[in-house]
C-alpha cells in the first residue's frame, strides 16, 4: 500500500538482536551525518506510549513484546520512520533523512468550493459525525492543505505537521500524522450522499487528558461495535458474550464454519475458511422471443426461475440488535495480539456502522487490554 506519492529510502540500522520477548526498547536517533537529533518524537503507533530523544539522541521506551506494534520516529523536517515489530531488537540506531518539502504546483484557476466548505467535508470524513467525532476540535487547521480535483471529483488533504486533535468527549489529545486522505465523489459535490469511496491513513499517538467514569463509559461505547471489537470477538470466539451476530445472505450462521482460530507465537491466528456466498436466481429470458411471435406479455408477470448462481458477498455483522455493518476479508489470515491489535489492518474492509467510526472514535491500541473481561 503506497502511502506516499514520492518514493524515498529509509535507513534503519539494527544492532544487538535480543529476541522477541524484550519489554524495553532503547536506541539513538541521528541524521545522515550521524549528528544526534534532540527532541525527536518516538512512539508506538496508535498507543499512549511515547517519548522524546535527549541531547544525545537517546530514547528508551516500554511496551508489550508480544505485540505487532509499529515504532514511529518523527522529527520536523525529516522523513518519518516506521519500524515493524520493533521489540525483536534490544537496541536500534535510526538514521533520518531530510525531507525536501516541495510546494505543490499552483493552478491558477478558481476551485469549485471554498476552503471553508472543503474543511467542513474533510472534518466529516476524517473525524466522523458521531458524538465523539462531532465534539473533536482540530487545533492546527492552518497546517492542513486541501485541494479539490475537478477532473476526478476528489477531495485531497495533506499536512506536513501532525494534525493535533482535542477529543474532549473521550478524554484524549490525538496526534495524527496524515499519510493519505482522499474522498471520491460521483459528481462535482461535497455532499456525503454523493460519496463513491473515501480513504485515509496515517500514524497516531495519544495523550490522556482526563480519566473519569464518564470518559470510561464513552470510550467503551466507541469500542463496542467497532472493527476492533469485531475482530477481537472472532479471535476470542465470544460472539454471544459480545452481543455480536454473523449473517450470510440474510441468515444467521455459525462463525466456526467460516473462521478457524488458533494460537501461534503468542498471537491469535484467524483463518478465513470460506467466503460468504449468496444465491442469485437465473431467470428465463423469454420475453423478447415471445414478443416477436406476437404473443401477449402481461406487464408485471413474474419471470420463470431456471436456476441459481452463487456470488461472493460481504458478511453482515449485527451488534446488540441495532448496529449493522458489512465486513469483507481481503486477507485470509489475520493475526491478533493480546492488546487486541490486528494485522494486516487492510485485511478487513468494513461498511455500515463500523465504517462510520472514524478518527473521533478511535482509541489507543492498548485500550482493549484495559477493558477485556470487564463488561
């Protein structure tokens, strides 16, 4: 998945391999001339675990070794580093490459929408329209570049700085490094009713602003019925307890017929056994022939069914008998760690209620660890 339009090389030197069960990760961050970078941000993607480097470029970070976490190293003016499965290394040395920021080509023509109109559409598709999403406030809107491509009816957004989001509803401040954002419309419009498809990606870390019974209740409400809740329910085979039900072609089905769950190397491994299929009737094509023979056709008459075809469809997922979603597995094997994080994240595509939960309802990746078994 290509998150960036300009290809570049990331250099990460790994030293002192220690195995996959270390709980502490430490290292140094330098530029390409081996000068220490002070105040570089180092964090585990999607978590509350973050730190900064000291005057020597040194950092030390704690985390769960049995996790498919991604370590992010970010520094203003340099290309962001992503290191998969960092806890298989005890120490790392990161060399950061300067980011030659190029201004986008200026097109001397008036766009069809104002910045205010585009920002409104961006917030709707980025933060969401739920209670949590609507309450979010972007603290640095001026850092976000918006452009509407009239040739493809696509709203694009970029930002060279992390987007700072104050989510008072869930009690977090979120730092979102936007990698990609685009919303494709079926016509020249910014209406949510005209959206053909939307997509955004990036990395995040969270700063806790408040802890209270109210925020605990709200966070749990955002989690329940989400994609993470759905994947964790499959991994733990706890459908009834989690109030989730699986449907195929309008009928409730046994999840064990579609998913096999096993333990491997400290992870839950979900294997999709078969795809959901729908019976589609085949109709006898007799109307054009009978019309040529001068026969009378009764308008509204029911055509004759000659057979059925099976076509692949998404799963229907129902939470608590009220929130309905669609789920399609683009990868046949999904791994889930004990924090409830799954990979690859693009292996599960969703629609309906789950797709309505955007950045405003996103929770730290270690949130599941704090609530599992408590509700």
